C-alpha cells in the first residue's frame, strides 16, 4: 500500500512539475519560440549516388588521356557502387518547395525527404545552381505542409542572436545558437569562390548543410552550408535575399541565367595604384564595343571602386558581385577618372552566343561544333588548358563543371556559369572511354 501511495504521489509531482515548466514564461525564451515556429519546416534529406570507377594501377593517373598502355594490362572495366549522403533542407511553401544546398543533392540518383513528423517522401530536383550552392526540391506529401517565413538579410546586425537547425552527422533536428560574427564573407572552394556569406559562431557541421539560419523572430535569414571544411567554431550561411533570387530563377527557368556586362577588369597592382591614386578597386582593361558596359559609357582605364555602393577591393570582389546578379538586374558602378568619381547605371543582359564561344576558346582553349553525339572538338588552342591535358580534335566534349552538355547551345549556357571559376571539371570522350579531369582556367570577361 505504501508503495502504491508513493507511486501516486510521485506521478502527481512529476505532472505538477511538467505543467509548471510548460506554463513558466521564463523558460520559453525567444530562442525557444523561434525553434518551435521553425522546426516543423526543417527536413532531413538523404541521397544516394551511383559512383562508377575504372580499375587502374594508380589512384590518380597523371595523364588520363594517355593510359592506353596500362589498359592493356589492367582491368579497365567500370565498377559501380552506391554512396549515401545526408543533409538538411527547409520547406518555404506549403506546396512542398524545399530550399537546400546544391552540394547536398548534386549527382544524386535518389532523394528521400523525411519530414519533422516522421513521414518519408521522395524528393525531386526543380533546379540547382553550383555557383550559389543552392538547390530547390519539391515533394508531394499529399497536402499542405508546414513552411517557414522568409525574412530579410539586408538588415542583419553584427552580434544579433541567430539559431541554426539541421541534421549534423545524422542527428535529426539539432538546434545550435550563436551570434552573427560578420557579413559579406567570401570563401574559396576547390574550384570556385563563394561570396557574400553570413558568418556565425553557431555550430554548422556536415549534415547541417541546407538547413535554416533563423533570427530571433523565427524568420529564415540564411541557408546554412558546410562547404568550408577547415572551419572550427565558425559557420557560414547564404543570405536569404540571395537565396530568394536564386530560387525564383530556378523555379521559373530550372537554371540561373547568368548575366554579362562585356568588360574585362584587372587588379590594381603597385604601379597602377600609384597612377590612379587608390589601392582599392579594379581597372577596366577591355570593353566589348557592343556590350551594356560600352553603352553606359564605361571605358578602358576607368577604375571601378564600388558596385551598388559596396566597396570593390579586387577582381574577385567584382566578379562575385556580378555572379550574384541575374539577367535584367541593374547595377550602379562607381568609377574614378581624372575628373573625379561618378556613378553609371548598367543593365545586365544574357551572354551572347559569340561571346560564349570566345570564352570557351579563351578560358579552356576549345572550338567545338555540334554532332550526333554532342559537341565535338574542332580546334585546340596551343598551350591552352585543354592542350596541356592532351585534348585533341575529334574528342567529344561530354560535360563541363559536372553537368552533361548535349549540344553547343547547352555548352554556351554553361559557360556563363563557369566563367569566373578558377578551374572546371572537363568531361572528355575518346573512343569508348570517358575522362573527367579538373582543368585550371585562364580567367576571362565579366
């Protein structure tokens, strides 16, 4: 009897304590409320990727276009295996639209999305953009789903409290908090530079990629990313204003229509900086006479010091600003001349076909034509990046930057994506073999 009475009293005490916690306003801080509002919209994304590798006596052939000798003696038949990846995402519309990172879903052959309530549904890629590291998925959950409110990243305050939610290392719906450490950060990846990140000390680890960064009101202000492997105690997120623009383009067109101004810029070295009286900015080295820049009055020798009021410190800064804009966007360039500083407005347009062909020749060293099996190499520029890895006329150009290209038209569109990268993955077909080779680029026009 005593034990029964004790059990009843204990249960009552626990219930009383639980009720006190639930109703205690001091426990339900702004962080708790933000998490409660946003958590139902955070999803777990698991993907499968079929990887194909050929047998080789070496882990990384130094000259993959000339390994015929080894192919005669070693088994070159492809071996396939499945690789699983984990990431996060956030529902941004009740129709099942999900924002996540490009690197979470790239090359995935199967995508499974797990909702906060435990339901598992298949995910379909609407569009993905490697340059911004963003992707849009869509799911059919049989009806409306919880979604998050999009805030703005234009008024972020250094030091304000932020909350990250994701699935680091597969630990579902993990919450971390911190402050905004900095904005406008640029990160250099393996083959490109990512610009304009929010930096935070909220923990962002593998598996957090694609999850939301929230302000104290529970609004989405960034998409977390874990592309910077050396980060310890700091994390980075893509600002929501940029993510919103990219999402709009991906939903409408399935890809990002990269813009073009038609000018080439270079960094201000010691002599140039002394001549122009400033060490910040970029000097215009060349202007296409039929370009938006030319029509706006930009001329060779102008020094561009700001883009839309933001200071430009280098060529990378300038190209990052351009890469974050789309076709039809209007830029205000602040330029310095002997007469002083002034502003000029320039409208970004789509890269013309002739300039895309010129970029392929300038950056990669290839001239191609359409054929039944896709683009075929007609000419290789001597001493070009393509020539140095052994590309020859007659080879097939199967892909660029990890994306399959089936025609010259597709290749031209892809050139607008990779033109500001430092290197690109080139997929070359020769006979019945395919070679995927990272190639450094000679930097080109903006």
